[in-house]
C-alpha cells in the first residue's frame, strides 16, 4: 500500500461519521501497513489532548486512527466521570485513560 493511499484510508476511518465500513480497511490494510511502516505524528485525541504517537505500537496506532484507545471503555468513562471524581489508571502503559479523565477527575497514574 502506498503512503498516500494509507493517508486517504486513515482520513476516512478517522473523520467519516459512524463506524460502518471502517473495520475492513483497518483490518485488511491500515493496521499492518502502519505497524510495518511507522508514522511518527502528533495527533488530537477525542478528549481534546494532543499526544505524540508512533504507529508501530498498537495503542498509539489506534490513537492515530481513531483518536482514542478502547472506544467502548472511553465512552463509559466519558459518561461516568464527573468533576471532582477520582480516577486511578492502574494499567497506565501510555496513560490514555488518565489523559482522558484529567479534565473531569483528579487523576492518579
């Protein structure tokens, strides 16, 4: 896959509304391409934070593609955390959930 084709597919996956039709290009093309041809970039997360990523790492690759890691858990946290809540991210490999919870909760890595 060419770098330009990867950029076009990434833009579709990242910015097109909904999830319909996105699993196939990620599973068949983007995941492997971005793993073996790493992109080093600063990306905006759904939380509004900006973070540096290298797509050879699976968590960083999905932050690059989707703007978050584990969308279902991220949605749960967005719905549940309120200002002043305490959040402890026990598996803080990259602190993805710590970053996400920081605007609303007192966060501890």
